[in-house]
């Protein structure tokens, strides 16, 4: 699992939350020295640079990255719409940018676009929540250290839910994201698989997946409350 | 390689699976298995496993004996009872001919074909069976004189009782295999139990029933008991059936539901029910396929020998459960003839085809029958226009043979093979001297 470099440290709460909810692995750095000290062996997959707090330092970081001082795949710059002019002649310092205040969906889309394309490594390869652990590399899941024997669709559904703790999904969303739009079974398929997953999680952990009345399902609770 | 096949390969590797069982079902509804080693799995996903089908009931073919088993990766499950040092998994298979076409004798693909034609109309069939069975002492069962494990009755709390313990272990195993159980309880008769499965789409349910039969029998066997789905194993006590709740969905909408109808039944539900009633006699040889099945379909109060429907009438073939308010998704009908020896793939195919025929031809639903039909005689019943289900396997086969619906639904191969096989079974039964004859006649004649 290789994290994204995030500047500054700590990043604004809404940025940290969006990264967590998206399931990104990330590490904050307050400045260049820290980014250099914490650099993974293969370098950073990418950097998310928030420029509103300290624009000068933000651009300095970008420049160091570009000079090869620290190794970073691609750079996503977050910048306030009012300061767009400061990007003039700095186009070489970032690969994409996102205006602040950002919309989490836009940020997620840009992160995916930028970092998924370069390498898939920045995605967390292990999901851990309470007693549940999922290794996305080996397709294995365990609860309380006991391996869970899941079918492919059960695994995909649990992975999707557990990647977004606390988020409520409608049956339609789950169907389209986990099964794909061409699946004919309708949302009742989701109910059937949720019930199967709960049986396999066992009585003690069945409530990890909650039914949200007349909406859909959610997994666990968000660490952001 | 599809993602679900990759998932299976990876799981087999990670979990150290030593043996993979490829399951399929013969025409009579018996589970068959071919075991392969993990090393072969890759190739088997690509090419299937070739085997000689002539030894399998209903798989014999005119020109060529060999067929291919092609595993359905979405059904991969680890077997909970496999030893820790030798994990095993199973997948259900579709059977193909050597040139890759679906094999006509494969019940699972017959159901898939019928489900596809329902899907072309936008419908998905959901089924929830209530499976009844007995536990007997295994030495008594092997001698053909079954002795129940207990003498408890309906809903008795018999916690210390071995048969309840068996049932509990069975349910845990089913749940671990992703087969959710809705209810389970001790039934009316000694050592008779019922497990009600939670609804799923019909193909998964047929797979689940095949798994359930194995699990119930295996867990009993491990503890020196014999479990049986035989419809009427004991004289004088109620037999075992498999009442099955059915509903049709169009996407997320239960098309059996109509809030404005007095019964909560949509036009589709009414036509479907009418179709089932209209063709019930034709499909009975498959839904009740043993000589013994017809011993259950006679006098017993839970088994419906008459072709009528009702909300609350235990003598009715189709029951329309009265539902809790505001639960449109639970609108359903209950087909009560089925027993636990039927081939679920073929039985669901025929039930679906009969119902769809009712919808396509807009059969009118006959009036509800609230009479207790056990209390009126045959003449009165005929005067009321109430048909009876076939009284014997022979009669059921005669009716089936005339049915174009059954032939179309099962395909020529299975239709003809089934009739031949069951005719032979009937004539073998006919030529046997039964204990009844000896007890009744030997002394006085």
C-alpha cells in the first residue's frame, strides 16, 4: 500500500474526510523535509497539494517535486477559485487542479482520474473495520481472524460497503456499482445478497451491515460521525 | 478468464483448497459430483471436464456418451464440513456437449432457459420453499422399518432431543454456505422437521435445495441418523412436502401485488395462479415424482389433492397468504403440491411455465374455494367442478404425456426420458407384492 502525499499537515478536515471516505491511503507532510523523510522506497505515487493555507510553500513543494528533489508521480493542486491568476506561468507545477471549496464528488473523480491511471497502488489494499479485515490483493476476508468464505458477488458487495463506512447506499446504487447496470435481477438481488452476507458474518457481526429503512444499507459507522 | 473465475482461482490458492467438487443434477434430481484438483481448475474453467454421461440418469445420448461439465464460478463455496487440513470447495456446473452446446438433459440449463424466457417478458421468479423431512434411526432405516428419533410433536420444545440438535447444526451449516433460513421447527409428526428457506431468485433456490438435501442427510449421517425427504415414510402420520412460496418481480416491483384489489392480488397474480391450476395435473408427475408421493397427496390435511385456490383452506392446492399491511414486496402465492423429492430445476421450470401460460393466455381465475373438500364426497366435488390431482404416479404420467406445455418446457429429450423411466418404475411397483396384500389377504384367502 503506497500512500498519497498530502500537504499541509494536518490537511483541512474536509480534505482528510474526503480522502478517507474514498478509501485513499494518504500521509500528511507539513513541509519539504517531512515529505522527503517519509518518502516510500519507490517514491510517492502522487501528491495532493492544498494551496489555500500557504500558497508560497505549496508552490515550493510542487517545484521541488518537479526538480526531482522528491519523487512523486502526479500532482493534484487544490486552489481557491479567486486565486486562479496565481496559476499563470505555473502550469508546469501540477498535473491537474481542483477548485476550493471543492465538491467531494469532483475531488474523488479527479483523484481517480489522475492516480488510478498512473498506477493503482494508491488505493488501500487492506480494509480493516472492527473485526473485519479484507485483503483486496488476495481477495480474502476475515472476521475476528476467522476466514470468511464468500462467493465472488458477496465479496464484491462487502468490499464496496466496507470501503465506505457509514455511508448509506440505496439498493439501486449498490446494484449499479457492484453488479453493473446490465444486471437484470432488480434491487431484490441486493436484499438476497445482504442476507447471505449477514449469515456468513455470523450473528455476532451481522449488524455490521445495517438496514436503513426505506433507503437501503450501510456498513459500520463513519469515523467522521 | 472472467473476474469471478479469477476470484475462485485466487481463493483456492489462498485457502489451500485441496479438492474442488463439481456438482450437477441428474434428471431424477440426484446430486452428482466430479472432483478435480486445484491444478486443473484453470483448464477446467476454459474447457470443462469431460466425462462419460451414460451412467447418469437421463444423460444417455444416442450418438455419443461423453459430455462436458462447465463450472459456474459464481456458485463457488467452501464446504464447511471439509477437514481443516483438507479444505474443499464446490461449484455447480452446466453440462455441455463436446461441441459446446447446452446439453438437452441438463436440468439446470432447462431452468435457465425457462428463466430467460420469463426475463424476456421482464419477469424474475422468486421462490421460498418450506422443506419437510424426517429423522430416523439409521439402522432401522436401512432395514426398511424406520423408527423416528423422537416422539415429540408440533412446536414442542425438545432442546435435549437429538433431532433438534441435528436441525440446529444443519441450519448453522446452511447459513455458513450462504443459504439463509427463515424459520425452522419441529413438525406434526414424530421426528419430522421443517426448514423454511428465505426467498431467492429461482435458479439460486434450486441450487440451494440441492445443497440443503445433501447437508441435511450428511449431518444426520455423521450422527448415526438417517434423514429422508420421502413424502410418506410412515403409515398414519402426516407426510413431508415442500410448500413453495412464489412471486414474480419486474425489476423492483412485485407484480403479484395490487393494493386496490380486495385480495391484494394483481391481474398478473390471478392469471399466473389460474395457469398453475389449469396445468397442475400435467406437471404433477414432475412435482411429485415417486410412487410414494401419491401416498402423501391423499388424505393428509396438509397435502392438497384438489385443484382449487383459497386464502385459508388447507385442502387447496394454491394458497394466497393474507399479508401484513403495507408490505407489497411480500405478495406471493403458495404452491402446496410439491414434495422434497422433486427435481427442483424441473419443478420450478414447470411451475413457471404454467404460470406464464396463464398470463399469456389471460386465463380467468376461478372462484375461491372455501369448502373443506375433505368432507365432501367425489360426486359432490365433481358437481362443483373441482378437479383432483392425479391419484397415482401412473395417472400423473398419463396426463403429462398429453401435455404440450410440459414437453415444450422440458424439451423432448428430458420429456421422453422421464416418461420412459417413470413408466418402468411404475410397472416395477405394480408387479411387487406389498405387505398390505399379505396382511389383508394371506390369512383369509
